[in-house]
């Protein structure tokens, strides 16, 4: 089954594995760097699909199959780590939106050469094979490899950095493709070279951070020199902040949250017993050493935070301190290992837009914390939020945390300072009095919208989180709107004219409805200019590719809304869709399979998709939610793969495209998928919502199937 001599592992398996692994790890890093919404995933997938299509169409003539495959793994080992490094260096702080294009372009540049080489490799493979068993086996092994890569991404995302894991995995895959032809010595050299290339970016980051640490000044002095003096009083609640909102390091965390965290640590009594729960932010380890706690317990829920935090601990020899203990895992379990009589427990929840984080910071954790803190102790929960307002998801998280804190401790208060929300329990009133009075040396550095939040919080506590998220009864968010909303509004204003804008109150998504109705009309007219069967075939395949990619983006976003996190699961869920396409294509490639069976299954897929969206938000278990969305991904992939095989069968039997059918079908499929990845996430979902977007995708697919069915009836019934 191998490409050479028949004894090496299937080449397509490793190509599919490396491709999906790259997409998953780089998307995860893009979300970490920009705190970006999961909707950007569609754009990244579009870049990958377009790049692969270009590689298949414009493969260099000198690139044979072996050369293309070597280029895939070489590019994965060299370009990805360095572009990843530059993306980290240029990463903005939370709430800074303008660097999105350059940062996204860097990630896209890391994807483009690899996807281009993968497309070239498959193009070379298709030239060396004939349509038949070998071709279907290659397609199957590509899907299996993608599933394997998705499973590996689930493991690597929680244990390793992408700029190290991806090159090493690529080197192993390159050697595994054909160890005999590469040779033992060359294999060892390749592995050594890749390891060196993978370590170099990390070494650059390590040297830069160490050089800054060796300047001689203490961390508190360095912070004061950069952000002004931090005045510390005897009370835990009195905090003075200066000049927040910029990035302290390369980890993308906002200094606004750190401006809250650091004084909290320093306002406690001398040599306090402190627990840090949920994560490590840049600089916390160094400040922890400055005030020398009696004991420091760190519970790290997300191993991704080790990337910068662990380096800080190692650089400043925190782990050499006998008072320091580190636990890895869910805070609800690791907090039980913390010492008793703690004076301050600091919880950093991470991404605030994930409503599922409230599962980690809930009644169970506060019950455990109540047994750990001293009678005078405090629990402080820090959550980075958007400046000047709270989104629905952020308010859901804050409301859940505040409600749990009040249920356990009786009293708790919520405040906003800069880009950070802060819940303190139990509250002694001093902190709130200080903020309400506005007694700050630098008032402009403090953003306070407590009145709006306080008016909403009591109402929110009486409702379920998911009901609150599903009902759009919040006042319109005028401070920050989806980019598609703003684009639609701008175009609507230009098209309708200034005098009509004041009179018309039509929402911007009306523009998108008009726009896509016009697109349907253009498609219908364009079909008259081409041969009917040729146009119907290309349009139908593009429509199913559009539906498949669009459904994937909708399901991934729905999973993120239901569970609260997506990053580690994106590869596994995406690979479930690919696995479904493999099974569908294989089953319906059999000429004896009736298209009626596919139609029945396609109709049954519709309630499965809506069921996953509805039930996935109601199940209490993350594993069960992943299973529901995984089944929906599998079914939608099965429908797309089955239609792909049926369309190829019809093209051969009816004479449409003739021998060029596979290449053209692949190109049209990529076109539809890339268009869906570009617009579903950034236009459809923000404008229409999840359910209506899914309905539009289904209507679009039905429209395409009706067109191809009408054409089929004019072609002697050979499709059946």
C-alpha cells in the first residue's frame, strides 16, 4: 500500500495526519495569542483549502511524488516554528483588535506552504494511480490519517508546544513514509536537524526573557519603572493602579488583570500563605519571590499556561524553594491538596468569553476553598473582560462565579478595573467603598461600569446560564459589534443612502439576505450560459462542499458555546467530519448502492445536526457533549462524502467531464468549502445566529440538489 516498494506505511495517511495536526495547533495558538473567537477557524481552514487547491493545480514540474512529500514535512519543520515565534512576538494584548490582520497573516503564512506542498503531493500521487481500488484506498488512508492527526492534536495540545511538537512529528512521519529509501543514517540526520530547528525559536524566547531578568532590578522595581509606583496599604481592598492595559510579555495576557493580581498578592500580610488556582500569568512567579510567601501552592488547570509560566518559575528558581508545590490538573481536585489556613486564594479563570469556565469556578470549588482559607482570608477571582462593557458570555461567567461565591461565603462583591473583572469573597466593604468613592491617584486608568453590572446581576442569578445566553434580551451592544455587522451596516448605508438610513430601521442582516438572494439569481442566470449538466454538476459539488464546511464551522462554534472551550477538541471533531466523508465516499462508490439510500440518510442528518446544537447545550458532561457533536460531524461528513461519490458516478456514466471528473470535482469541492470557511464564521453566525445559519446552509444544499436532480431527469436516467 505504500508509495514505494509496497512495504512502507501509506503515504496518504501521514499527509492527512500532518495536515490536520498543523491546522489544529496553529488555530489553537491563534486563539491564544489574539483571544480570538472560534469563528476565525473558518478563515484559517479556507486558507488551507485554497492553498491545497493551488498546490494541486500549479504543482512544479520538477516536484515528483517523493519531492512533494519531502517538501511537506520540511516546510512543517522549518517555517511553522519561526512564523509561530514571530506571531507570538507581535501578539497584542487583550482588547487590542487592530493587529488581527498581520498576526493572522503570519499564521496563514505558516499554513500556506505546507498546504501547497500537500496539494502537490496528492496531485503527484493521482498521476501515478488509476481511478479504482488504489485511488479509493489512498482516499481512505488520507481520512484515517486525518483522524489520527486529530487524536494526536488532542494529546499534543495539552502536553507540548506546537513549535516543538509539529516539527518533531513531521520528522518522524517523513522517516516513517519510507525508511528504506531514506536510509538509517539519513533518518537520524533528519531527526537531529528537525530537533535543532524546533528548539531554536524556543531558545530565542528563553534568551530574551533571561536577559531581561538579569538586569539586576527586582520585578517590583521593574514594574514600577514601567507602570508607575504601586501604593500598597494595609487593607486588602485598597489598591492603586497606574497605566494598565498593555502587554508585559509575549504571552498575550493583559496587564490590566495583572495590575489587579499583583497588588492583591502584595497587600496581604507579611509572609502570607497564598494559593494560585487556574493558571499562571506573566510575572506572577517573580513577584511571588519578591515578597517571599510562607507557602505557595500553584494549581494549573490548563497545561498551555505552562508555556510562559513554567519558564518563569524555572528561570527564577521558584521550584528550588522548599515552600513551593505545583499540582497539575482540574482545580476542583488539585485545590484539595493545598495547605490549610490560606490568607489569600487567587483564581485566574483564563478566557472570559467561555461560559463553560464557570464549571471550574463553581459551588464545589468554593466549598473546598471555604475549608482552606483562614478566618481573615479572602478569595479573589480575576477574569479578563472587554473594556467599557460586558458581553453576554462574560456576564454569564461573572454571574455564575458571583452567585457561587455568595452561596458559599454569604457575601461577595464584583468590580471592574481596567480590562479585569474581580470577585472578592467574603467582602469586607473596604474595597467597594474605595472604588465607589473614585479615590484613585490615576482615575483615567480605572474603567468602572458597576451600575450596569449590578442592575443585571440580580436578574441573572435567578436564571439559568444557558437560558440567559439563548435569549437575546440584553440591551443592544453599541460598543463592540461583530465585524460582519459593521460591514453590513456600512454597505447598507452606502446602498440605501443617508436619507433612507434615518427612515429605515432594517437590521444589517437584511443586507446579507438581499445580497445572497442576488447571488442565487446570478447563479441561476449563469447556468444558462453553460452546458446545463456541466454547470449543474460543478454547482452541486461546490454547494455540498459549502454545506460541509459551513456545517463544520457551525458545529464547532456550537460546541464552544455549549462546553466553553474548543481548542484541544477542534482537531478531533474536524477529523470526525473527515472520517465521515471517507465512509460515505467508500460506501457509495459501489455502483450497486442506490442514490435513494443516500437521500434517506441525508434527510436523517438534518435532525441530527439540530439535535446536537440543542442537546449539546443541555448535557452536563463535556464528554457527552463532545460525543453528540462528534456524531453530528460524522453524519454531515458521511452525507458530503456519499454525494461526492454519487456525483462522480453520474459524471462518468453521463459523460460529463469524462476523464477529468476527479480533478474537477476536487477543485469544485475546495471552492465551495473555502467560500464557506470565509463567510460562515464571520458573516452568517454573527448576523443570523447558529440555528438560522444551519437552516440557510440546508436550504442552500437542497437548492443545489434540486438543480442537479432536474438536470439528471433530462439525461436518460443514467444517474440512477
